C-alpha cells in the first residue's frame, strides 16, 4: 500500500509541475489570440470606413415651359 501511495504522490507532483510549466505559455497564447481578433476587427472597421461611396443613379432633367 505504501508503494502505491508513493507512486500516486509522484504522479501528482509531476502533473503539478507540468501544469506550472505549461500554464504561462497557454495564458500568453490565449492573450495573443484575443489581440489578433481585436486587430482584425479594427482593420475591418477601418477598411469599411475608407470605402468610397457608391455612385448614385440620379437622372437630371431640365424642365422648360413651352407655350
């Protein structure tokens, strides 16, 4: 029973160390993805703002009075 507990504690310690080592890069990756999404959204909004207006289909006529 003692060997089983030692093995379990060893496995848990290894997993805890792995989590402590892997957690900061995973948090950084999530932050980078959020920043990338914000940059894409800002670029899309800026592109829409600078889009030239569509040409209007107005027909001009001159009205004259004929007698």
